[in-house]
C-alpha cells in the first residue's frame, strides 16, 4: 500500500510543499484558490497526514482536553458539542475527559493530559479544591469557574440571570419564592442577585442548598422535603433539572403550576427545552461560551506570554414558558 | 525542570524497568503488591509518561475515536460517558467525534481518525450511506447499526423492546396506538414488532415516520399535525424525546394523559428520566452497551485476526410511569 505523501499533494495542487503544509496546518493567510486546490488534491489522492509524527516534529499534538463533570448532563453535553465543533474548525481534536461527577477523576485527568502533551485544556467542572490546576504548565481556560489569576474564565452573566429570574417571579405575583441551588457559597452570584432583589421588594429570601455531593435521588428527596415543609409560591432553581424536580413534585402533590407554584429554571439547554418546552428558564449562551473558550485558549496556545485579560460575562436571557 | 524517568520509578519501586513498564501499560499479570509499589512511586515522583513518544515506539496511540450523532442528545451523551469510562479503565483515551447530526462530518471524522492513527473506532451514528466504513483499515465496532460483515455490532434487543411497548399499551386498554419513528425501513425491528403485535390482537398498525433529516422543530410540527389529524389513543415513540413531544401536544390540546392518550417512549436515558420521571419507557442498557462495545473493540485491537462474532442483543426492560 503506497500512501500518498505531502510532496504528491503539493505537486497535484501546483503549490510548494511549504504552502501545502500551511494549508493542512491552517497557518498563515492563504487565498481561497490555494486552499481549494490543496483540499482537492488531498481528496483526490486520499492523503492522510500522519498526525502523531507531525505532533512530534512540530511539538504540537493538535489535541485539546475538555474536562467536564459529565456529558450525560444536558448542559455539559451541549457545551461539549460546541467546544468540539469550535476546536475542529481550528484544526484541533478533542480528548473528552468525563469526570463522572467525581473530583478524583478530575485530578487524574489533569495529570493525564499533561503527560499526554495536549496543547491546552478547557475545564468546566464544578469540583472545588482540585489542586492540579495550580501546578499545570499548560494553557488552561475555565468555563464559569475561577481557578486563579493566571487562568482566564469564560462565563455568562450570572448576576443578571439571578436578577431576571427573581424579578420575573415577583412581577408574576410571587411573594415567597425560594432559590434552590447546589451550594450557597460567597461567590454564587445567582444567589446574591436573588437575595438583593427579594430585599429590594421587602420580601424574605430563602436559599435551599442541596449540596454538590448529592446524588440525583438525594437531591430530589431534599427538594421534595423542603417544598413540603416550607410553604412557598415560587421556585427559582439554579438549573433546569432542579426546576423539573420541583415541577414533578407539584404534579405529584396536586399543586397547580403556575397558579400555586411558579417555577423558573436556569441553563436553557436544547435537550431539556425540547423535552419540556414550557419551562421558564434563564438561557445561558452555551454555544457562545464554548466558542469563546476555544478562542481564548487558541490565543494562549499561540502566544503563551499573552496577558490574561478578564473576560466580560456573556449575556443571558429569560425564556418565558407556562411554568410561570 | 528535571522530569522523572521510568528508570527513577523502577528504582523507587524496587522493580525492573520492564516490570514498571508493564504496570504502566497494564500488560500481563502482576501482583497487587507490585502494582501498588509502582503506583506509589509514580505518585511520589510525579512521573508522567510521554504518551506520544510511547505511541510511536509501541505503535499504539492508546487513543480510540468515538463517533456519535451528538452528545447534546441525552442518549448519546450517556453512551459517550460510559464508553469513555470503560476505555479509561483499560488505559485508552477517547477522541470525541461529534457529528452535529450531519453525515458530512461523519465521513470527515472517519478519514481524520485513520490519519490520526487511533487504535480503533466506536461508532453509534444513525446516518446511512456513509461510505468510509467499507474502506477503513482499523478495528471498528458499531453500536446499534449494521455496517458490514466484518464489523461487529453491539445492540440491545429492539424486537423485544417493540414487543414490550406495544403489548403494554394494549394491556392498558389502547386500541389505536400509533408508532412514531424516524424512518420506517425494513431493518427497523421496533416497528416490525409493533406491527406484529398489533396484528396479533386484530388491531390496525399505523407507523408515522418523521424522517431522519428533520430538525427538532420540523419533527415536532410533523408529530403535532399527525396527532391532530389522526385520532388515536396511544403513542409508542421510538425515543423519549419524541414521546415528550406527544406529551407536550396533549397538554397544549387538553388531552388527558393517560386517560385520552397513553404514551410510551424508548431509551430511558438518566437525563430524561430525571427531567420527566413519570414517562413510561423501554430502557436500553446504555452502560452495558457501552462497556460491551469497548470490550469487543479491545479484543479486536489486541488480535486483529479474531473472527467477527455475532453479538447477542442485550436485554431491555419496560419502566412504567404515569404517562401510560
């Protein structure tokens, strides 16, 4: 089997080997005509670059690691799709590091990715206290998470999200809405905005935190118990899954939604919107967050000395459905 | 920066370099004590194998490509999680090739994966007519899809799934249930089982196919139109997303579920079960399918001459909720 070489591609396209290489590596400015000719030659000859050899020669693996809690979650699955798409467009392949929601795996993946000489890492996990990021000597971008001064964070506007959800519930007539979240830590801007808006309207703020370590069943049980014990006329949930747990509790206990209980979720993933289109939610710009994370990472991989800029938060919006 | 070498690990663990290498590559039988000593030495020294160099030396990249329609879908997101976990347990990393539901990307990924010298490919896409698989000179395993004589298929028991769903609807009193699916092709065993069971009870079978190429909005519109025009008292949907579209249509048009319309979905992904726990569905053993696909692939990567065995289908089960 005689594999076509880069020289063959260049000859067929009528360009130099250096130019053919630049097209294949997507480097430098090239005319559309030259790109087309090289692409056609690649297709006609069935040329496949040996990328492992290329990564050793060029000191680039063209690999980026994505660390996520789990792609089985609708939000992170959608995020992973768009990160992968944005990387592919720029010539990078993506190693999926799925933590199955455990911090131990996250630490292990950080080590693995560095041993494997990926070009960079995008991380979107929620585990706190993972020590590895401080030691990392690779470009890293975090999504919706503060890891340190030297690591850029791409996020959407959590403060405005909390504002929109709370003001919406109050405008619809809710007077005793609860905020349900994983952990009520000082950096939780959605919870802070909820407290601020409730106080601004002279209403009592109550934050119910079920805990990051809780399993789905434990979370559901904690939420159902809280809602049964504590009268309230609204739920602002920090994610759509939690909002849907409140909706299911209302159905089981005979509460009318929205008359007895108004429910607002958060995230707005396509999968859950398709499943329950009527859920009111604060939509994060998931694709924009993914693309921006890739842009920032590629900039740092290209120039490691680039200063870390504070990224402005990306805009969110409220999508109104029948649950509120 | 002085990176620790394999020699340092072996010396610290008090084993030979060959033994340390076997532990790190997870090859051959080794005592728990030796494994533990080498693991401890790796942790103490912060040793990281250079896997790119290792892949060139050993002709292994320790990389497997997973081709999926998109991990933004609850079923494929859960499948990807478990494939990744099963591969990681066996020392492989996973390149995620997310096709964003387009056949063009699938073909491109097949080429890319071969150029990239992955050790093997697991594919779970639904696109038909992708030509690349016939040309592939790598071990491939398909999930729920027939690609050719030389490519093993791991799947669950679609015939029994169609049987369970249809018999359940009939046992609950449904007499005019429709089967809604993407395409009603001859290999569609769920549709075949539905037709067979309807006929066995003397009932008229109707299959509504919305088409693989349909967007989510097009699918929803087609289903809502069909349900509005054609009276029926039951829906057996070929996936949970479609079942939830029928449920939303019933809510919008004032049909009572299950009294006026009984609804059964298919797949039983954890994400949609968490979102709508009351949906009756046929659960595929997603984790078992993922693990089995990895086992079959690893066997073929280890011994390329192994004969392709027909895999027995994995068992499904009906989970009964309030929608039926």
